C-alpha cells in the first residue's frame, strides 16, 4: 500500500498542531510507535501494520498485510466476537485474545479497537495490540502456586477457610466442609462456614459478630475464643477459632484466614458428656447401662416411668430382675452378641415391672467401650410398644371388617350381574344396565365412606339415587331422621335406583306430569319398632309396569326386603306405582342394628 493510500485510510496528514506552528508527522508516529497497531478492513482483511505489530507477530509485512486477521487467531470464536462487536459500532478495550506468531508460538495479547465509519458504513477498524504474554505467564505461575497452596490446605485434617476483606468466603478446605456438615457457597456466604453459631452459654451468635467478623472489622487476630456451631442436621460441636487478618506488602487488609479446632474430643468432652446425660435423662424411653456381669450401672427417668424402680433401687442390681422367668434365656444370648461387638436392633420382647405386670418393649442394645476400645458393658434403650401393639390389633380388626364389607359388596354385584344377565335383551343392554346399577351401588358406597361407614340417613340416600335423573323438585320426601345401617344403605340404594330408573323410563320422571311422594315412619315400641317406607307415584303417564319378573321387580319384592328382614309390595295403578317396605327397625337403623 502506498504512503498516499495509507494517509487516505487513516486520515493522518501533516498539519499545524493547534497553533504551535509546528508540523506533526502522524505517519511517523503510526509507523514507529512503541505500541503495536494495525488497520483491518470491514471485511476483516489486514490493511496495514506498524513495525511494533510486525515485531510482535514476527511476520514480514508482505506475509501479514493483505491476509484475513482470523488466520492469526487460534481461537475463532474470539476474533469472530471482536469483529462482530466492532461492526456494530462497539468499542473494544483490553479484550484478551491469543495470536499465533510466525514461529508458531502463541502470544497472549489485549486488544483495544474501534471502527471508523463514514455515513454509517464501517470503513476500517484501528486496533492497538499489547503483548501480555509475560504477564499471562506470571498469572499462570501464580495460579499454579495458588493451586499448590490449595492442595496443601485440602490435605490438612484441620478446618481452614479464607475470606476477602469484606468477610465473603473465598476458599475452604474439605475438612472445613466436613466439620460444618455443609458446603459453603464461595463468593456468597460470609464470615463463617458453619450453619448456625452459639456462644458457650447457648445464646445465638450472629455471624457478623463471630470472631472472624471481629478480626476483619478490627484488623487484628482474635484468639482464646470458643463457640458452639450447629450443623444443618441439628448436631452441635464446640470449637476454638483462630481468625487472622491477611495483609499485602503495604500493610493493607486484603482478607483473613481462619482455622477451626474441633473441641469435641478434647477439653470439651466433659461438657458434651453432661449434655448427652441431660438428653438421656429427659428421654421418654428407658435408657439403662449395664456391665458385662448384667449389673445395672445407670438408670434414667424413662426407666423409672416404664419399670417402676427408682435409680437407687435399680443401680447395682442385675438387669435380670426385669426379665420374666420364661424369658431368662434371652440375656445370655444378648451378652454374647455384645461381647462380639454386635448391636442388637429393635428386638421385641416382654419385660416385667416392679409391680409384677408385664409390658411389651422394643429393645435396642449397643456395646459400650472404654477409652482404648475395650467392650466394658452395654447401653440398652427400651421403648414401650403397648400402644403400637394395640394399634396393630385395631388395624387387623379393621382389615377384617373391610374384608367382610368387600365380600358383601361382591355378593350384591354378583347378584345384580346374574339377574341382569337373565333378562337383558342384548349384550349392549346388559352392559348398560350393569354399569348403571354398579354406579348406583357406588353412590351408596360414597355416602358410607363420607360417613365413616357409620350409616346414612334415608333422606341422603334417596337424594343421591334420584339426583342423576333430574327433576328432584317433583319428588317430595318426608319422615323422621333415621340413620340406615351400611347393609340397609346398599340394598335400599339399589331399590331406590330401580324405582327412579323405571320412573324415568315409564313414569312421572319420563314426562312433565305427576309427582312422586316418598314417606317413611317408625311405629311400635322397644324391640318391636317397625320401619315403614312408601314410594308412591301419582298423576303420571299410564303405567307400563317395571315388568313382571324383571330385575327391578325382584329387587323390590324380594332382594331388598329380605336383606333387611322385612317385606315389600309393589302395586300398579293407572297412573303410577306404589312400593311399600316394612322391616324391623333393628335391622335397618345403624345405631342399634348389627351390621352384616
């Protein structure tokens, strides 16, 4: 490219420098400046490069100028992003990139560039390139040393973490995460790696008042402090922190490092023991310790409540005093397992109270070891399972009752299928009639479930069976509050369904004339009380009957009445039918009826 064209490209010409009276040669500044500079066309082709640029990449001008800039970038996505941003009119400042030099080496650079536009059209871009290879090498070395430093800290068995000067956690080792029972969020969590903090006397300690916070706020080490931390699982551990500020070469605070010394197994062991003793004493379960000779060595309040002996009465005596005569062979087997170091889990048996009564218990027994790991006894937790046994019994009884009721349901369904099959005109009619009758039975069952199988009122049952047919306003219901037994609900529900179905096909509910009246009452006294119910249709269409010998007739005349120990009659008038039922109240009413 000629000097003239270069001047045209970069618009640099000799001109008077703002009144100084001196010319300034910008071409000389471009060519011989210390900073690498190149021009790139809108298409990405290198238009010109100064001497510093050519020295940086090691290419002669003829091998560099005229080629696409992307050829010298080993990272295509980087140069593509740079060109796209410049094309959009953005300015690039210290954009990190890599260049491939003539000798094949990679140069780390920072690019500062902007576009030259004329009438909104990009003409070229002007790029300053700063070689930061040495700086990047130094950074890599620092990262390597930092990695080595972190590997050393990660290998240490003591909890260590660091923060920035504002208390935000910048690093923690695995021992710190294990001690805290959690993985802190680097760059987010502040002051301490622990979940919650408490003072030695149990008061909650805010994180921004912990020793690490004080060390950073006051720029001094904080030693001779103790605290208690809580893990997310609720467990507690005492520790001693050693927060120490970190300063740079000028003495400015740049962060802090903290080491957490777990005191659980050292000088705080006694305090922890007292804490655990308090837990044992407050436990509702019986917790008893014994030596290998079966002698009781500790006895909590739970044991006193369960077995009736005070601690003074029990400690020193053999634990066999709690074992009934027919279970005495259990203790030698338990001790044999304890001596082998085994734990006895959830062993259900029977134990004897001070008053001689027996109580079912679940035992959990663990070996107790001394400081050198020798087994010296056992710790036994005994839980009263009387309530659990009673619950199991009630569940078994309930399952038997459910089984009984399901069998009743099966009997009713099988009866419906059998009778429907005898009289169905075709398979489609059979399928429809069975489905409708099972749905009727289902509606009755739903009422029983909502009432916990204690029964359903006559009114509720009638309403649930006639509602699917609509026009409930033409049906009047009256009678005393009688709660039907589950058995009566199932069979009378089917009867009401058959009556409503017939009415919808041939009777009052099939048109707009007539009414249905359902009345029930109780007469008599004592065990001779009788339940009476009448379904009467009046002023409806001329009766087509339910059909002599049909399923509905069988249900209304025989199945439903016999199920409640009563009698049923079905009469046909010119414009309606009348069904009456009489049955002993004891067979119908839930409160006094025995469910079958």
